[in-house]
């Protein structure tokens, strides 16, 4: 059970400049995909389209559950999550930042407490649960963004350059988080990275955007 993602002939053009051309792929449940490509090749654009935040000019993005195609509505959007390179955080505590997604889903406060505490432990931020989120370092802020995604147990998680512009220690921690999620196989993970060695370490499958097309590496 769980969401499957399939795309067919997805294309996107900005200001007359083709970014994506006839991209097609089927993402298997529970696998980790590492996506690479040069700056401006369309990686982040593809992720926004896959996460239903942007429409392709042509082509189809299909989410299926047990073989049945689903409408791209709020129900599907709540089962997937995109973590952007720059995490937008609320001016409140680390705990409340992570709890927000559960509160808007109507979860009771006891369950929220338990889930948030568990996730904060897994990303190494339990000791900062009452700290103002705006006081975190850039690496810790990246981990907070991942924690906010993890706490809602997304069936498909998109990570757009999760270790860009942070120190080696936080990079190591985030790679460990991703490896733990990968081993659990509870989510399908799609990750953009500019680091070929990282792609090899973390990905089950390596993909490249080349001349606007999406191809296996």
C-alpha cells in the first residue's frame, strides 16, 4: 500500500526557454532517488511540479493508490511533502514549528507531544525543543525543516538540496537521517543533490536531468 508516482511527457517552458522536455518516469514505492544536473537544468522546477505546487505546460503527473489514480487534491497534498533549500520557519519554538502540521490535521495534544518529541530526537534537536527556532544555526534549521516533514509521515518526501551550504557536521547528521528513513522504507524519497558521492551513498536509483530530459544515471 501507499502512493505511487508516475509522470508522462512532462514539459515546462519559462519565457520561451524550454526547461523540461517530455520527462517520464515511474517512481517505485519505498525507494530513494537521487536527482542530479547542472544549475538551471530544471531540478527544482520538476520537484515543484511533482509536489503539485506548479503545473506542467504539457504532460501528466499521476498519483496512484493501490493502482487507482487519485485526484490531485488536498488529500493527496497532505500525503506528500517538499522540503525546500531555504526553510521558512515560524517565530516560535522549535517544538511548535514541528507540531504545526499535526495541529492543522486535528491531532490531539497528547499524540502531538509524543510524535514531535520522537522526531526531534531522530534529528538531534530534542535538547532545543523550547528554543526559538530563529536562533538555530543554518544546519539546525535544515534539520528542523526535515523534522517538520517527517512528523506527518509523508508517503513521498521531496528533499531539494537538503545539505546545501551547511557545515560538514550537519551534513553528516542529515545524511544519517536520510539513511535511517531509507532503511525504514516507510516513504519514497526523492532528493536533489549536486554531490555525486552523496548521490551514490544515499540513492537506490540515480537520475539526471540532461538537456531537459529525465534519464537514469
